[in-house]
C-alpha cells in the first residue's frame, strides 16, 4: 500500500514540475489558465443554486420512478394474461409512491429565489410542474390498481408538462449563444 501511495505522489510531483518548467516556449502553443478570458467562464453557482440543483436531481429521480412504472404498465397491456395486467396497475401505484418520496424530498430543496429574475421564472415554472406531479401521486397510488388507464393518461399529461418546464429551465441556464454570422453578399 505504501508503494502505491509513493508512486502516486511521485507522478503528481513529476507532473507539477514539468508543467512548472514549461514557461511558454515560443511556438509551443501552450495555453496558460491565467490568460483565459474570465468573461467566457460560467459564473460560480451560489450555495442556494447548488441546493436547488441537488433538489432538482432528487425530484428527477422521482419522475424516473414514475416513468418506470408507466413503462411496465404499458408493456403489461400487450400481455394476454389478465393477472399480469392487473398486477401492473398495482406495481404502478407502488412506483408512484416511491416517486412521490423522491419528488417531495427534492422539491423541499428547490427555492426559485436562488436564481436572478431571467432564470427565476423558469425555475418557478419547473417547481409548479413538480408540484402538479406530487399532487397527483396519492391519486395514482389509490386508483392505479382499480382504473389504471385514466391514471396513466393523466400522469403522461403531467409529465409532458414537466418535461417542457425542464427544457425551458435548461435553456434559461445555458449561456446566450452569439448570433450566427451574416452571409456575405457578392
């Protein structure tokens, strides 16, 4: 074990020395981090933004659970076995319950005030769509075994709205793209 640690330390020291000795030889094309344009770097996220991101990741895990339940239900519908179709509704209800736990835990960490006004609107919309999915999960748990088709239909509708809000939020987070160059006229 000591040998492995010693080898790793030697590699780190060797790498550090070789990069420190590269003092920008002419024509070497070495890029130095201190000459990078600081305007082109993305801003460092605030602690509130990191918390929002962690909450969003957890909520997305809950949505994934619900999607798995929907997919299993859809596959079971093509089965000729009525017991398997009935069981798929029960399983969907279980996935809704599991997904709801992730959604609630993630949603609790998501505060739209973590972002400035241009992004805040998209963050609020995403939170609202997560809330609508959370609000429907108790119905999904209760009704999925009794009447799974309308439950799946409503879940798919709400999840499509959620996906649209996710896309809008990610678009709002992405840095603005420069306009394309205009074609030259001859």
